[in-house]
């Protein structure tokens, strides 16, 4: 069993020696030697699964001793537990998410430079991205699907209603969920090959980002070395480069150079881990749904039978219009309480 003296002699974030018992307990946010030992092992486990970016997310409190004598620490997405001080750490993740493409609205089509209105042949390639450093080198970091090709799309058309993109997101972590949407105009290209190429490029980017986070997870959770970016995924950087920026680096633009179909536009919607936890609460989920009085319904852009909550009604919804045409994309996202055992990577 680990001892308090061995913890005091290990790296604790203090620049000098010796340190007092009070300093050590304050550093570990506990009030007893036993809790300090449990906290050290639980924190080390948390670091090995990716820290605040891993499947448990950021810490939610200090170590507590439960009625059965075990030690437990809560995290944003789950908890870690030690039955005794010489037992291994066991952890469970408690949240996942489901994602439905509620609808895509065509506000205008590509006119080709003419005054007359043309119709589009439209499809979307949508990828769900969970940059979880505990799952680096696993294909489940990214799932990609392509909608059917919808011909004769006219201004005002509502297309691709109610398509389930994922019943759960198994690799959800503290990064949350990114939804990358690339909207295409079909000409004579291979839509399936385009989807495959986008998936491959995004999966490679997500894997690199996850690996960078895993390699730096200890520093990312220590304000003494990270400059105070604890829990801020968007600010986390390695060597001045933010790994998550790899996911919004114009993947579809790169793919579009090699295929005959035309990219209308692309966008990445971000859903934080905190959002997903909130959306697992039924009351908050119901409150997140667009109401009949919201402008998207009042204007006739969508009909009230189409349930949506993302992007949030108070946030601007980007137009997909960079290369002709004008579309908007809407989702229905729900969090779910689950129980999943968390183990560190074997390598």
C-alpha cells in the first residue's frame, strides 16, 4: 500500500522541499492521510485515462469516504472508487448522448449565375467526433454517415428529417462532442468515396488530437504547469498548437479538390460535456426544445412537428452558403445516464 511519505517524496507540484503535512493535504484537497493516499491513486488513474479530456471529464470535488469504508471522487461524467487503500481504482462513466439530424432547410439553391432558380441535388456527410485520449487509435472516435442524395431540391424545401446519427456516443469524454457537417451538391462524383475520405481524414485528426491530449494530460490538469487552463478544452495547447483545431481545419475543402461534386459549405457544431450532462436531465432536456413561438417556427422555416434543440435557440445558426445556395442544419441531442466501466489503455 502506498504511504503518505512516498506521496510527499513524489512530484506534488511544490517547487521546494521539505513540505509540511498541512501543505500536502491542502494540495490534495483532503483532510486526512488516508484520503490523501486514495486521492493520489485516483488522481493518477484519472491522469492515465486522459485527465479532464478523458472519459470521466474534469474533477467535480475532493475524495470522500463512503459509509462502506470505500473512497470515492466524483467527476463531471462519472466517478472513481477504491474499496480499500490497497485496492485498485475502479471507475464508471455515467453519461452518453444520442444525436438525430432533425432537418436541413433549403433557403436558396445554387443559381449558376443565372436569374432563373435552379434546383439542387443535395446530400450531407455528417461525422460525430469524440476526442477521447483514452481511446486513441480506435475508430470509434469518429463515426461518419452520408444521407441519401436528394434531387430537385427547391428553395423552401425541408429535407432529411429525423435521421438518427447515433443512439449513443461510446467514446464521449471531457472534450464533449463535435458534429462536423459537410453539405454537398451532387454533380457526377462518387458520394460514398467522398464520405469515406472525410471519415479517414477526420479520424486521423481526432487520433492525433487524442494522442496529444493523452501525452499531456497531467499538465493539462495542473494549473501550476498549464497556465490555468484546467477544464478548458478549447484553450488546451501542445507546443503552441491546439489539438482540437485539427478538427476544424477545412477537411471537406481538402476533399473537395479531388472530386467532381461541389462542396456547398461545412461547419462543426460543438456540444460540451456539460451540455450533455444537462441534456440527460429530463427537465432540462424538455426546456432545451424549441418552442412554438421561436422564430424558426414563427417564420415558417420549419414546422413545429420537427423537434430540435441544437444549436440552442438563443444561439445563431450558421448558414451553409460559402459556395452557392443557402441551407441551415438542425439537430436533436439528448444526454443519457449509463453505466460504463472505464479502464486505462493497455499500452
